[in-house]
């Protein structure tokens, strides 16, 4: 079993910082002046009951939603309200709560979608200089194989099969590979265990720890309902409720917090 | 090394099954085109359906498609040779050669539509209008200027692309059905505009000057020794060149990162955006490139037919282009070829159904969508360098 890597170096240098981050949908306040700091090289668990604003936080950070107020800083640069394209180029990539792979496309194609910024997008290069294109294709083909080899060697043989033919756990793996291929600085995982069995969840957890081992300076934020997973892989947890941070600290102390228990279980009358 | 790994995964299929199928199909096409009697034509069509169903049932078509997949390049050269064989067989037959040229140029136009609809998912229900823009460009340029006619074909495509860019703003601001409505509105506007505009001939249309390359006039019949050749052979040659160019271009587009971008934005705009894809930019590239091909085909077709009128470029004609794409298999270039041959040739030969043409197209499209939603030849998963060996 692979244990969570506790990073003692540079624990307190923030890679991502949200200050007073607010997002409203009409009268609903999904994020309510949230202050949240993600430290470099940590695995941060983002937990909270349904509707507490976890996915909204991801969507605001990655530019899918514009914030209604507050600021976001990534690697000391102000990225408040930046587009998804800009966040991706800055080094943030993500997976989605409900799998958003392109099902008719092959494993290779899906992973290459994540490598957009490192592929030559020129019209002339793509259409006319086929031998240069072939070299770039070869390089990326090898890189994709190497990445798949880490997660699931049997998938290497299926690299040119449609993703639609894969079971749920392998689709999650492809989604994580798609997010990792461009070597981001910050990886946002939105409920990677959703729709999976207990055993599959355990397998996926090992995968994530494996990634952690391989890429020491990758920071991961993970939204998850599976508390066993949170306990095992995170260095720190932030608990959200009604768009506000109600607890922050190692899993054990957070889980013992009466405010957190109340948020999950409700108050006694 | 990797190429070997890729090809090892496939069983080695020989070339001959696909080649045999091609020879059979070519022979059949010649027979169908030569047939005059309606009963014979109906018999031939029925025979084709029986043979295809039987081949499917007996697993012959699997062998053919595997052989095709592994030897696509060789197959392509043979298909070009087959087209020339058909043209050579009918070398003095104006009617059949015009039909063949029509098929070729419709394939080019549908390839353009395929870039838009099949790859990036930008619906275009004004295909015939962009085809018409090309044709009207060649009518005007050939009548009033001395621009070389080969260049006119290119300018026709550029005009279609430029006028198409007027639609870009509304198309980019809307999605799905709404973008489709924008193009439908354009198709209706285009026809009305031509009908009320006397400068462009109004409802009576315009004459289009023939093609002429360095004094070689395409509208004169030729003869080699004692063999008379139809002047349409000239147009056949140029159309084939355009088709080969367009096919290679679209094929390379599909097998490149650009093809991947277009697929990604069709399948999930949000996810594609989260991985850096500039949605607007790639929609513009695909819409413009598609219209360029449609316009070039239209410009050449105008010269072939030598006469154009607004009624040739109606919304119904745009629907024919879309139905070719649906029938063939969206995104599959060879599907476009097969479907165009069926959709253009069958009603032309089967005079009895001419009037029911649209009824039959509609039924065919509904049947395809119900029973074979991926078309006659479904699009295979992208391989960037299929069958390649180091």
C-alpha cells in the first residue's frame, strides 16, 4: 500500500488563493465570500454536504463561471474571471463530476485533447508538412503510452479503441490521464469515485497516490464524498457548507469538529 | 517500432477483397449508367440491394472493409482509375458524362459540408446557396472579365467563404438548432435576393461562359484519330483534379490535431474549452474551409452546366446535400462518395420516380436515421497514419 506523501517542504507557500470569492445564481449564494488557500505540492480534500459549493468552486476557478465577487490568485498572478482557456494555459487542469469524455473518440484522442497547448495547431503544419506532423505524433503517442502504462497497462493495447467501450473506472482513468498529459501545476479532481464500486474506488485511490509519487510538484485538490478516500490520501481538508468554509485542517481534526458534524447530520431539535 | 506494434494488433488483410469489390462496383455502375429500359434499371437496383444484403449476411463485407482499412491508399488509386474507366467507357456520351461530373462536384461540395457538419458540428442548411455563390461568381467573372477560368474556380470558393463569414457572427452566438435556423434563413434570403435582383439575371438566370485554359476551350468536342470524344471529358478531368485535391485536404485535416480539435468541440464544447481550445476560432476555420470547398465545386459546376438560375439553389437542394451526408455516414469521406453516387444517379436513371424524388430522399433519410443512424458506412475511429509501416 502506498501511503500519503506528506510534504514538509514549502507547505505554506500558496499556489492558489481565493479571497472573498462569491458566486450567486439569482438569489442562491453558491459561494459566500470564501477564503481558501491551496498550498503548493499538497493534496487538499474539499468536502461538504451536497450543494455546499464544491463544484461551483472548481467551475469558478477554471473559468466556466465568472465570480460575482472576490479575487483568485494562481502562482502569484491575479486570475480573477480568467477564461477556461487561460486557466488551462496557466497550468490548471481538471476532471468533471459527470464524466465528460468524447465517447466516440479513441483513448489516444481523448488524452490528446488534454495536450492541446503542447500540440502545434498551425494549419500549414497540420495539413502540409506531414512528416513533421508524424514526428510530433510519434512523440505524443509514446508519451500517451507511458502515461497509460502507469495507470493501467492493459489499456495500452486499446489505445485506438473508442472510449465508449471502456467501463466506468477506466473512463475515469482516461479522464485523469487527459488532465495530466500537459503536466499541469494544479489538478482539480471532481468526485473521481462517483458511480464506482468500493473496490474500484480503492483502485482509483492507489492510482492517485501513484501519480503523487511520480509527480512531486503537482498540487491536487480533490472533491470527494468517500471519506475513507479523503482520510487516506489528503494532507489537509477544507469543509464547505452553504458556500462558506466551516473547517480547515487535517482530516482527523476536521471530522471531529462539531460544526462539521452538524453540517453533515443536521442539528438536534 | 510503434508502427509495428500498431499493425501487429491487426490481422494482415490482403488487398484483393476490396479491389474485387471495387471492380464489381465499377462494372455495375457502367451497366446501370448504360441501361435505358426502366425495367432493366429497376432489376439492376434490386440486384444491388440483394447483393449488398447477402454480402453483409455472409460476412463478405467484413473481409472487404478490413482489406480496405489496411490498404486505403492503394484502394484510393484504384478508385481514381475506376472513375477514369467509367469516363472512358462513356467517352462520347454527353448525358452520362454530365451525370458523372455532377456526381464528382456534388462529392466535393458534400466534403465541404462534412468539414462543417461532420467534424465541428456546425450545421449548415445553406449548402446549395454557397454552391450558388460559386456558380454566380463564375457567371459574372467569365462574362465581364478575362480572369483565367481555373482561377475563377478558386475565386468562386473564396467568395462563398467570404459571404459565409457574414453568417459567422450569428452562427457563433447561437448553438445547435438556432445556428441551423440562421443558415436556413440565409438559404431563403439568398434565393429571394437572386430572384429580385435583375443585375444577376433575376429568375431567368444567367449564361455561364465555358472553361478555357490557355486557348484550350472546354466546350469543344475532341477527337483522337477517328474516335469522337464528348467535351464533357474536359470537365471530367478538371473535376477529378478538384475532387482529389479536396479529398486529400479533408483527409489530412481529419488525421491531424485540427481534426481532433473539431471533433472535440462538436462532442463537448465545455470540456474542450477547459483544455484550451478556442471554440470560436475552430468553428470559423471549419465553416470557412467548408464553404470554400462548396463554392469551388459550385463555380466549376456553373461552367459545366453553362446556365444557372435561382431555382437551382433552393433550400431543398441544400437538404439534398445534408441527406447525402446522413446517408453516407457523417464524417466518413468514402461514405460521402457512395451516397452521392446513389442520390444523384438513381433518380436520374429511374425516370419514373423523378417526380417523387424528394419523397424518396425523405423516406431514405428517415429509414437511415431509424435503422442505421451512423449511415451506410459509419465513420471509423481516427487513425493518424493507418496501415503505415516503418
